[in-house]
C-alpha cells in the first residue's frame, strides 16, 4: 500500500512537470531581453528579467488586430454553433424521427474530416463569393467543424436531464414558460456551457483554415499571425516576442481551464465513453 | 419553442417497439417533422462546408488548373492522379505521416494510460492535476510548436545543455538540421499537446472498470500485471478503441507543428502540408484538389481499417446501441 502511494505521488509530480515545463519555459523566455536571446541564452531562467517584450508586443498593431480577430471570430462561431447544436441535440435526445442515426453518423464523419482537403475548394469558392479574407469566411467553416463535438456533448447531457420535472412543475401550477425557464434551463445550462467552452477552444486553436483563407491582418487570427511573425532578421527569429505573444494568448485558456476544469473534463469524456 | 413540444413528447413511449414500424399517428408524424426541422440547420451547415467543396474538389481534380494562368484550364482526366501517384515526394510524405501517426499514438497510449492510472488513484490536489492536464489540451498548437522549437533550439534551447550527458547530444546538436532529429522534435510537440486528451478518455474508461472485479482478482492472487492485462485493459476496450480512433485520425492530419517547426524542411513534410503547399503556395488548384481527394480517401480507408481491425462499435461505445 505504501509503495503504491509513493508511486502515485511520483506520478503526480511527473504529470505536473510534463504539463507545465513547456509553459514555464515560454514564460521564462518572454522575460528575457531581446539582447539576451539574440546572443544565445540556453539557460532556463532569464539573466535580467525585463518587461520589454510585453511592452513591444502590446504596442504591435498586427498582434492587437490578430487578437481582436481571434476573439471576434471564435466567440461568434461558438455562439452560433452552440445554438444550432442545441436544437439538433434536443431533437436527438428527446424526439423520435427518421434519419436520427444518419445525423449522428454525419457528425462523426465530419469530426474525422481532413480539414486541409477543403483548403483548395474553399479557397476557390470563397474568392468567388467574396468571403476570402473576411470574418464570415472563417466563422462558417469553424461552425461546421465544431458542430459535431457540440452536438455529441449536448446530446449526452440532454439524455441525462429528468425531463419529467418540467411536467411536475406544470402540475404544480407553473406556466409552460415558467417550467422551461425555472426547471429545464438550469438543468441544461451546464451542458450548453461545456459545449461552448470546447467549441471556443477549437476556434481559438484552428490554424490550417486561418492561414489559407486570410491574407491580411484584417481577418488573420492569432495562430496565423504568430506563424508570420518573423521580425526584421529572418535568420534570427524574435524569440522573446514570439514567446511573449504565446504567453498572452495562452492566458485566456488558462483562465477558462482554472474556472471550468470540472466541466471541460465532463464534456470531453461524456460523448466518448458512454452516452 | 421547446415548451410547447416537451410535454407531448414526454408522453410518447421513447422507442415505439424495437422491431416493426411505429404506427403513423398524427403525433408521431409531427414529432418526426419537428425532429427534422431542429436538426436541419446543423446538417445543412455541416454539408455546406464539407460535402459540397468535396464535390468541387472532385471536379477540379480532373483539370490542369493553375490560378496564375486561369485561361489554361484544361481537362486532363485522371492525369493529376497519375502524376501524384508516380511522384516519390507524395510517397515520402505519406510515409512520414503514417510514421508520425503510429509512433505518436502508440507513445500517447502508454503515457496517457499511466497518467490515467495516477489520476484515478490520486486523492489529493485533484483540481490542480485537472488544471495542469488541461493546459496542454487547451493551448494553441502553434504555441506548443513554438515552445518546443525554442526548447530544441541550438542557441536558446535547454535540451542540449540539460541532456549533454547523453553520448549523441552535444552543445552543437542541431535538431532541425537533419531528418530524424527534426521528426523527433515534431513528434515530441505533438505528443505533449495531445496526451492529455488521450489520458482523459482513458480515465473515463478506467473509472468504469468495476472495483469489485479488481478486488476479486486480488483475492484470487492475481499479480499487479495480471490484473492490468486480464481485468483492467479488457474491460476498457471500448474506451481505448475510441481514443485510438480519434487520435489516429487526428494525428494523420498533422500540419501545425510541421508548419511552425520546420516548414517541411529536412523531408519532414506531411500529406496535409503537401496539399496545403500545392494549393496555397503554388496555386495549383487542379493538382491540389487531386491531393485533397486522395487525402480524404486515405482518411476514409484509415477509419474503416481501424473500425474493422479493432471491431470498434462506436454506437455501443457511445451508448447509442
């Protein structure tokens, strides 16, 4: 028994190191001065910690544009995707209709779809429709690719909701709106919220479409902008600034994870193991 | 909207008989119609961005069509496909992709399972553990690629100085100067980023293994390894297969890490990267579309192989059977 606890404790430390070391590394890099990284600085911690990189990056209009695009596109895609997924998941969890299995299979197929295979045709189509290098040009495909995950997560949650409670409330004299508002919404909200978080992560992370369907900072998102962030000397990338930008865009993720960790884990595993 | 429907639906039997058709009552007809209406927007959106462009790609793939010379569009039949399949670069990239997929998924399965075991057992600091495991999952892949690129960097990385005691690593080891070290670095980034996802899926499967059965095996004198291989793993089969299926298909699409870390230098290009390069950089829409179709077919084949090979019943695994 004692040996087991030791093993678990060691495993715990190992997991923390594994997960957090690279994050600690970019944070440390972000505090190294440009002179230090230009000269080559293989030690882990900065010699003289400086905020220079943060000042530079928050003054960089391209980066700020990318941040604005990322937030805008990810939030709009998340909102719309979750609305459509909620309708579909409600039908799947609660109603009997023909083609229910076909919808689930379609969602599964799209979750596995190689996104890059769409780059060519979408690039061509979007140029024709004037959607190339616009927010909707990214929002539309992001919605399509997050719908499967959102539908599964929500359908799994909705199956667990005791819907009889709604009738019980009506029997007790609540109007149907009250029953829906006071009983069903609070029960369904956590699921909807979880689906929204997972969807947001996807849209915030997406890279292939972001570099293929945009061409200027008018709609380029953070991952795409970061990959173009070369600086004046192509043979010496601005390590510090790249690391700083990385830290800045990771902060929202860390905040979301800190607040909603339980929900995210539940959402990630709900669809996958049992319905 | 749901308010008016919910009571009506709740009075309906959930499944009107496993076999045979339900009688077409007015209510079941209207339920059917409502169901279709509710899923329609999602289904249309999903098809709009996948099925339609895919048909477009099928059509374009039969032309020699370069955006820089749109007037030279010319029907070539399966010419693009024969060009691709006869090109060694295509096979090199396919080999790289399959290699990355097999190695990363295998390593992630082992590490992810170890993580799941620790998370399953641990009784303290569960919140801290969950938070740290979710950070790699949530972090942008491009950021992960940069973090690992800097880790392996010859000027600014710590790998060379920390692991100098290994015979094949010195202060001048250039990880991105050769094929295998570069592939190694790419795989490390991929594994770091996606192991948490794997471990969470496995943890969910692990928590469904009955404690009683484990206790019984222990009483019967089964060793730790026997319990692992005879009780725990067989009972987690569904969870393992779902995790492998999802991760394998995801790894097959690898793009971000390669784009950031090597841009395909040192022959580290993947199938996705090749497709991207043909379409976006070379503007070869015909050839690129043919590559897209081939990529789509390989993913289908791969999914089919995994499902057949491991007999994954997704419906059952998802509790929809």
